[in-house]
């Protein structure tokens, strides 16, 4: 029960973060290239992602031995979670620029408007479709990985998918209501929380898969969450106090996975 | 078309697993190895595995901070 609640929270928070990033790109595509193509791009990307969950996740659960699945997935969660946590600590300590959805929105709109191909609100537009598809697909792939990883290692694929779906629906609904006030979302805090949960699950499943039985069984996940939260907090404070900041550097221009 | 798909798929996994933080991938492999090595020593495993993960996180975070400083001449 405990692990189910943490699983849903982890999937929900991770999906919400990715959904905010995807929404920025979709709104930029819709505003600058027309909504019809943007929505079509979103719909096709969601269908492709759902097919991937069904085609990869379901066979994984039924065909691969659970101990192998837990080690592989534990390792994947560690790589993914440590990546998120590392960036969140660097951002919280001022060593990396915060993720700015408004800046990303402005840049994407600028690039799309600079494209000479004509587009209108009611016409099909290949550029708008491609940008919206790519945004939703790339951000969604990370959600799919988390859903499959957390869901299949605990035989709760359906529950994980519901958590992810709920996050996407809520972010899309809120996004439609507040008209892209996406910079208000405390993204770095969410990312740090998600990173802590992914690392905790990764540690737990890696150990279980290797044959290490954690004291208290599922309750050990809560202890690991508290432990890694403390580590992240201490790490951020220590890095901020002991090492001079270099935020002026900003982020590399390329897309990052977190 | 199929070739491009495979290349894109491979690139996605390369970026996902290794990207600009290969130490996290190597660190995760080491953690898995240590977990297997200590599977019969429960007390040692439940202490060593989380601490090893903290060490990997600390090294990677410090490396990220150093790289950013070097790129700006700090």
C-alpha cells in the first residue's frame, strides 16, 4: 500500500513536470502555426506513446523474470533519478540557470514565426504538426519510461498509467485555464521531489532484484525517500555556501532529458 | 526511413543513459555490482548501497559544477 501511494505520487509528479514542458511547446506551436495542426500533432503523439506502453510494458510484466526486471529497472531509475536530482541540486544552489518556460516559449514562437511557410488557424500546417508531435513525443517518452519502470517492477502498470494520465489531464486543464502562466509552476522543486523518489525506488528495486531484502519491506522506500531528501537538501546548501556560483553561464542550448 | 528510425532510437537511448553524464551510468552499474556482491550480507548491503549512490551523486554534481565553471572561465 505504501509503495503504491509513493509510486502514484512519483509518476504523477514526473508526468506533471514533463507535461508542463510539452504544453509550452504545444502552445507555442498553436499560437504561431494554428491550433488545428498543433492538436493533431498532440493526438498522434499520445496514440504512439500509448502503443509503446502497451507493446513494451505489458510483455515486460508477463515475460521477463521479476528479479531481472527489478535490477534492470532499478538501474534505469537510478540513472534517470540521479540525473534529475543532480540538475535540481545545481539549480537550487545557483550553479545552473533555472528552467524558464517563458523564455522557451518566446524562443519557440520566434523560431516558428521566422519560418516562411504560410500557416493559418484553420489550415493544416506540417511545421506546427511536427513541432507539437515532437514536443509531446519526446517529453512523453520520459513519462513512458517512468510508467513502465515503476509500473512493471511492482506489477502495477495500470496504476502507474492512471497516475501519469491524471497529471497530463490536470496540467492540460490548468494550462488552458491560466493561459500559459507556466513560469509559475515550481518546476525545480517538483524535479527535486521526483528525482528523490526515482532514486529511492531505483535503490529499493536494485537491492530487491539483487537479493538484498530491505528491513521493513516496502516501508524501506519511505526511509530511502527521507534519506535522499536530506542528502539533496544538505548538498544544495553546502554547494551554495562553499562553492562560488556560475549561473551566468546559463544552460546549454540543446534539449536535456530533465 | 527504417534506418533513420533505428538511428534516432539509438541516439535517444545514448542520450538517456549516457549523454553528458557518463559517470551516472557507470555509477549505476557499480551500485548493481555491489548490491549483488553484498546480497548475503544484508546489514552491509542496506548501508553501503545508499551511501554509494550518494557518492555517485556527489561526484557527478561536483563534476557538473566544475565543468560549468571551466566553460565560463571561473
